[in-house]
C-alpha cells in the first residue's frame, strides 16, 4: 500500500495565471486525498524576469529552470506548468517526468482589443494596425495571412500584457493582442476575447490548453498522487504532440504546431502538424490518423511526412 504523506509541496511560477493553475491542481489533490495538505510555493522564473527573446536565456527552459532546481533539491514535491511552455523532451536535461495531465481546454488563440473598443476580428483590423504577440508560431502565420498588419513582439505575463494594451503604453502602442484563450479563461478574462481564431487560420501551440504536473523521476509517492488526477485521454494527445516536437528537435525559435485530437475517442487520433519559416514565406502542413494505442507509430508517421516535405529547411540551424 502506497504511503500517503500528510503534506505535499507544489511549486509554481508566481504569475497570476500560474498561481490560478497551481490553486486548481492543489484543490484537485486535496479533494482526492483529504488527508493531504497541499502547500503552494511560488517562485520567480527567469522567463518572467527577462523581457528580451527567450533564446538569449536558454529558450523555454527559462520557464521551468527554477522549478526543476526546486524539484531536484526536494524543496518541492511536484510542479505545475502550462504544457506549451515546457522545453522539448530532447532539451530538458533534468530528472523530471510528467505525472499528470489535466483535461484539455480550448486550444485556440484569441484576439484581444483594448478595453471599450467595439468587437472586431483580425479581418477587420485596418492596414498598419500593430498586433502584439511573441510566439514564432503565431508571428509566422499572421505574417502570411495578414501581411498588412504590423507584428510587434510582446512578452510578459498575461495580466500585465492586457494592462499594457488597455493603457496604450510601451515602446510601440498596440492595437490588439493575440493570446491563449485558455489562459484568458483561467484568469477570468474570457470576455476579453473579441475573436476565437479558428485553428485553420492560426494553428495552435503544441500542448495548447493543457496544464501538466511534474514530479521527480522515480518518486513513487508523488506518482501515486498524480495518477489520481491524470486524464489519460489528454495525456495521450500530449505524448504525441511532444513526441513529434522531440523528433524535430524543436526549440523556442521553431515556428511549428503539432495538434492532436480524437476522431473516434478513445480509439483513433488525428494529428495535424505544421512548420513555418519565421518570415511566413514558406510552410509545410501534414496530417495523419492512427490508432490511439500506437502513439509511437503515429509520431513516426508524422515525422516521416514532415521530412518527406523537406522540413529541415524550416528548422533553426
């Protein structure tokens, strides 16, 4: 019988969104294991402190480096992150493993306008409008579909970005933002979405809409607790998406989308993958469907299709 500890320490970034996610996970664990008191430990992430390109400070590892250190030194027992913020499995280099994946929320991106502005869509924005976002995946696609718009790289936590948009502050005044819709929902700002951008128009991030809980590899107690809140169906989708990302050796500069969904739940999964040149001038789109009990085969199939289309020309060197 697995020992149930009286206390579990949960590490998280200290942004508004991260704290909401951590509180949700803590609640799930405490409802499932009433005898366990979950203590949330917020910490600063290098990715939150640095406002320049992530590549300057080690890519996506900047989001989880402090969390990983806390896990490695046993200052925390588990950590909570957005799946889309995790470095690829090939670039992590730490003794962590995903113990739980929560049910996927809406994976689409959303258009956000300044507070009080009439509702509009991307198609309505006049030429020269300044659209703020930072993800290479978004920038490449927006440049292709909306060449008349000016794309302004904008980083930072979600709530401060919304405040900057509303206040008209910053080096360049923004006319709109493109952000994660799931993130808006988690911080109770869903009504700020002027448009939910269809996935066909803006392919979602790998891991979009998913929250993951990580643990030290080999920690059987944490594994037992996290297994109780894990959603296996969503975990399979994430395994496929991250599996393809690993095969491509994608990083924070890779403009790509790998999005998996069930066509016959829980039996078959369809994967849509796209890789873009950062300029938006070139792109590859492939798709494949396979059995949900052969995730490795599905990852291999998608990877082969991408390489068959010459994906190497679009990957960062």
